[in-house]
């Protein structure tokens, strides 16, 4: 059980929340290659300046409270020694602004962080989840007990910076694919413990979620094929063991793609194919009686992704949007009033 210190009139006390385990994620079926996953909705077009996604368009991850709980626990520990120096009755107001252009993402995490430290904290948002924000734009104002604001500040901003960074990177890649008919996929190359948070941010940025983990879809790679003996054997075993799961298989040649098609896979991951080889693979797949969905992967950059999308593949997966992360630069400007200023005469 993780314990988080809360701050109230009596000073620093403690309460606890039940942890959300990995079992809560097993029913998500976040793979949405056909847009039919119950957890998520079609990604839609990338956000443009002046546009935004409605806050309720993309569901919040079910383990969000657990992620916030753990983040606060590692930061607050046995208590915020510095915040305890401030009078318990002191009130504060803080304004958060962005220092750079970005796609805003992480509002639910900010709300949860402040509320978890002190339910009396009040947040007024000036930007919507998915907004294209500009330098020096005010994002939100939070008011409440000064101790709570200072204690929750870093955790709240860490989530907002991280997830806005993920959404911003996703937006750049998704925008490069606009008009090609090809969709951007994320990968499992995420920060440990923040898988669903980053996948949520990918969707806010205009991308599409691939599988959330090893438990909700089958991706057969080279080592799996070698262990099974052949592509056909690997797909057959996968179908027998988990008939409800999507089966994707990694291929490196046209012959392997032909074998994947014949074996009855759902998706083929075209690993490090050249543009010419991608076009040939698309042509081969289209001639099949039951064409597969095609995913291009390997060494994709902002400079190359559009040309890849124009080959006719259905998806391009990019690990960089979640692993080569640059947090958005935010600033919190704090004002506070001594306890005497808040007491009646």
C-alpha cells in the first residue's frame, strides 16, 4: 500500500488509496487497427492551431490514479520538509504558463495531483486538452492552501510537461502523414510505469495506439518464428492459443510477407523495408485474396515518414514519439498570502 501525505489544518497527516493493478488493464484491448477497440475511439485528424479535442473524446487511462499516487509517493516520501515551514493557514495562487509552442496534454493528471494532496485546491483552466498552445500562454491558475500548492507543483508539472511533450512529438509525425491515408502508430517503447499515460498522450496528439502490452495482441518477431519453426507454424499456434487476438507478424522480405498472407495473419510488420520494397510489398498484398494490414517500421524520421506513408502502407510505427522525449518548458508563477491576511479581523 502506497501512502501519500496530505496537508490540512492539522499539519501533515496521511491517508491511502487502493492501488490499481495490471489486471485492470487486461480488458482494454487498446489495439485499434480496425478502429473497434472498446477502450479507445478513432484518433481523428491531428490538432491544428486554434482547434482542440473535446476533453471527453479520449478516455482517461484507468490506472491514472495509481500513476499519480506513485509519482507523489516518490516525491513527497515521509513529508515535504520545506512546505512544512509555511504557516498551515497560508493561502496561495499560482499561474502556470508555457514557454514554448506545444500540444497541451495532461490536464487530468494535473487535476488529480493537486486534488490528491489537498481537495481544497481549485484549478481554473485557460486551455483545453489537445489545444495548440503558444509561448507565454497561460494554461491554468491554481489556488488553495500554500503548502499543498508547493507540494503538488512538481508532480503536476512533471506530468504536464511529459505528456505535452509526447503529444507534441506525435502531432509533428501525424501531421507529416496527413492526406496519405496512412496512420501513425505508437509502440511499447515507453517510460516504465507510464505506458498508458503516454499512449493517452499519443491519441491527444493525433496518433493511434498499437497494443498496450504483451497481453492484448500477438506480435510474432524473428526469434518467435525461429522458435516455432516457421511463419506458418507460429501463426497457427497463435490462432489456436488465442483466437480472439489480433495476430501481427514481422517480415523482412517479400517471400516472408507471402508466407504471412498464406498463413492467415492479420497484420504484417514490414521491418526496415526500402521505399521500393514497401511499394512492392503493397502491390503483392493487394493481389492477395485476403490482404493484410501493412505496418512499416524501422528508422522512421520526420524527414522520411511522409514518403513511407505514400507507398500505400496502412500504418507507420514510430518509437521516437514516446522514447526520444523532450519535455515542454513550463513555468509556475507563485503568489501567496500570510495566514494573517486570510483570518477575519
